């Protein structure tokens, strides 16, 4: 079997970067497209051996970059200005990939995307819901696209959501140390170290037969809100606390703050993942404490 060549969407991002780290350890060829090939991030990838093509997902640069690739890592950022953009991009990329002879697609979706209406506090009017339905639609497109092998990964709550710039989702937290949230005191979040997503995606590249037609929920550990903030407090040496919004406060803020609706729906996100099934893949999983130690420089830059 010849060595794979992988086209990575979002190569300079969290998930794409995690996958690239694992692929390069195995000397796998990687192709990627970026609008800013002279940026520090793109130049670093180039120096590590990634074949960088200037362009974006909406032009012929993708077709050029996908030439001779065997696998597509599909990972798209939602655009708040056009909530259907990710679905449109996915359909375009899948079409080009098929025409380019790519045999395998690995898609990182999101936990609950297969059945988001099952969430107890599902809010069909929220932006977050629209994003999840787009992920669901992309999953459907992948299943029927006719690739030799496809894998859908559904990661939970990213650990790097607690690092800048993602902390903008939690207004005032980095300044005051007070985490004000619509999560409930008994919420257990299916936390995901992005490195674990990279490990699963790389495993699928290495063994497309084993991972063919697999839809895998990914969580590194289940962690309560108080425990999450206590871990951050220990990592930074700062005093931190949690304030849980009342139902009245949530109602008053929900219409203008889309992250509130997202937190409400995530209250029972844990019901979508079975940690024993995740561990059964025999892929070593991280935890939040290890993540904070590994990312200490980013933790310090965010909170100190």
C-alpha cells in the first residue's frame, strides 16, 4: 500500500494543526491551502514540509492542491455572516475531492450533530442550532458522496475554549476571574484535548479500512464546571470562582448572547458520548490538567 497524501482543511487552525503534528511524525505528505502564504503560521508549516498553495476554498487553488492526494481532512469554520457557508463549502470541496481521485474523507463535525434536536434545551432559533444543523447536513453529504472510505468525528467541548482568543465567549472572565455561565452546577462537559482529535484523525488516515463508515464521538474526560475553573485557578495561581446565572438572568440575556443558548444546550451534551467506547479505540486520551501544563505559555498569556 502506497503512503497516503492528505489535503488538510484549516491547516493553521486548532484541529488541522493537531492532525498535521501526528502525520508529520509518520512522514506523511500534507497539502494545504491558505489565503496568507507569507504568514508566520503558513511559513512554519512550509518549513516543516507541508505543501502550501495560495488561495481559498472558493477557487481553483483547491483543485491544484488536491492533485495526487488520497485523503481529505474536512474541517470548516462557521461564518456568522452566512450560516450556510460551511455547507456550501463542504459540498464544493467534496465534489472537487471526488473529481481529483481522493479516496477517503475524514470530517470533524460536533458532538450531537447527528441528532441535535435530542438535546433537552434545544433552541431552534439560535445561531448555535443553525451551525449544528449545518454539520448534520454535511455529515449526510459525506455518507452519500461515494468515497471508498469515510469517517465522521464528533468532538465535544474544546479545552482551548478556555484560552485566548476563545475566552471572548466568557465576558469578563479573564479580567475578574469570575466565570459567569448558563451551565448548571451539575453539568458535566465532555472535554476534548485537540491533540486527541488529531490522534483519531491520524489513526483514520493510517487505517482507512478499520475506520471506514465509523462515526466516533470524542471526549477526553467528563469535567464539571467547578472542577474546570478550579483547574484553571491552580494552573494560573489566581483565585477564580463560578457564578451560575438564574433562569431569569438567562432569559434576559439569551436573545442578545448566542453563547448563552449554546451553554444551555450543552448542559446534557454528555448524553451523546460514552467514554468507555472512546477508550475502546485504544488511543491515549489527554485530560484538562495535562492540557493546561502543555499549553502553559498560552494559559499565562490569557490570564496573567
